[in-house]
C-alpha cells in the first residue's frame, strides 16, 4: 500500500507485478477492493504492472466530508490522469468499475494523452440519477429490497458485513464474497461516522457529486482501444447500458459475463485475458 500526492489530494494505491511493466490503472468504485485480488494477480502474471486505487473519500485516500464533496466528477477524472503520470512508464491502460467506470469515461475524454486503452466494467454512459429514456434503469424490485432495509450500526463490523451480504443477495451477487469484502472495507475506513462508512461501503458520495456536464454525446470521440465488461444479470445497471457503451465508443468490444452486479473472482481469467488482448 502506498499513498501518492497528485492533483491537490492524496490517493491510496496498491501495486501488483513488475514496476517496470506496462501500467494498468484500476479506478475504484469507490474503493480499490471493487477489483478482485484474483484479477489484479492475473493481470500481473500477464506482464503488467497493476495499480488499483481508492477514489477520494474512500479507503486510504484523502477523506473530507462525503456529504458535501468539494470536487466534481471531472476532478476525479483528472486524478486518474495525474496518478497515471506520477506512476510513470508512459500512457496507462485505465479501467473503471461501477461509478469508477464513469470516472474512466470522462478521464479518457478529457485526458486521452494519459491513457493507452480503456476498460469499463459494470457501468453506464450517464451520471447517477435519472437515466436516458433509451437506457434500462435499475431493477425496481431489487432497488426496493436494497433501500427498504434499516441501516446497520456502522460502528459494528459484523453488522456492516451482514448488511452487505443481504444487499448482494438482493442484487444476485455472492453474499459470502460481499460479506468478506465489506469487512475488509470496514477495516480500511478512516472513521466511524455514518457518512464516511456510506462513502466507503455504498459509494453514496456520488449522490452529492457534481457530474455535469453530460458526456454521453462525446463517447464517439474516444479513440482508445476499449473493452466493455458487464454481467448479464446485473440488476443495478442492466446490460443494455453496456450495449450502449459498446455501440457508441468506436471499435469497442463487449464482453458479457454470466454474472450479476459485482465482478466475481471466478471471472478473473476471462476478464484479464480480454484486457491483455487490447491493442
């Protein structure tokens, strides 16, 4: 684990592989633990230097008040470009998952010189909030189950892990994997206040983040080799969102997994192989 000062903030990072190998930069969604260890290790074994990092207000990165972030989506995109530059070795293959995929799209559009390739996992081409009419919105039944639950005692590690496991079950993900990841995230959360835990566990900082202006109409301007990865059973961002991304980014390849919302460790070989094949 290393903390790196870039773009006026401090970002927590973790590295895998040869530090002189081509860089793959994994933007957290919102914490770096959104990226399975198995995928990081498989990419490193494939001859890449892999660095996963926490977005602002999560994990080892700088934390302020997640309820009123003093930055925008474009700031987070600039963080990714600055971090790629600070790590050195030339343009990076940038990957983002969930809300990190939104960061990655804007970073590729605003800072194309910083990146050599783009991977977008389990995300969509518009910001959090109302969805475009042609895109499928969150599954209503799953959202009802997710958001009707009482919040856990955020100071209770086991309660937070159980809350995450129940949420994963509502989304069709592996509850045991979610429980283990939530416990690891809890251990890395810098404070016990509910807003900080929400930012780390649920990424709710994005509900307060300025994500304007829209970027979907700019997607045809992405000139990077692009891979779009999505779970066929994703109830949070249904697969039609990935199909739109792949359709609107020139030459993008769409990889649809037999998975739900989270990127499962069992898909590490397939996803890493597709990422390593990007040219």
